[in-house]
């Protein structure tokens, strides 16, 4: 039997590092995603970048970016 992929639905202000670590301890197979984050906000705001910080035990952790400027996306992926 193939096990389905289980993903944690991101919740703004709730899905922080501590929450993700608890979920990972309960089920290491859960896929962790960030809430949608503006690529421009990520580049301009230390607060937004800190919100996306993660610990090695949360890996893999997928960050979801949105925006309309391809250059901002490219720069955010290099940051």
C-alpha cells in the first residue's frame, strides 16, 4: 500500500519554527511549508526573513514565495 503524502497547511502567525518542530517529532514524514511570503518583503524586511528561519530538524521545509517581479524572485532564492 502506498502511503499518501501528508503536508502541513501553513497558517500565518501559527506555523512557526517551534510548531513545525513539534509536528516533525509527531510524524517525521509530514511535509512542511511556509505561509505565502512576498519575495519583495523577504528582500526588504528582516522580520519577514526571521519568520522563515528554520532548524535542521525541520528539513525538508518548503518556502512559498509570491510576487510579480522575476528579479525579486531570483534575488530571494539567492539570499
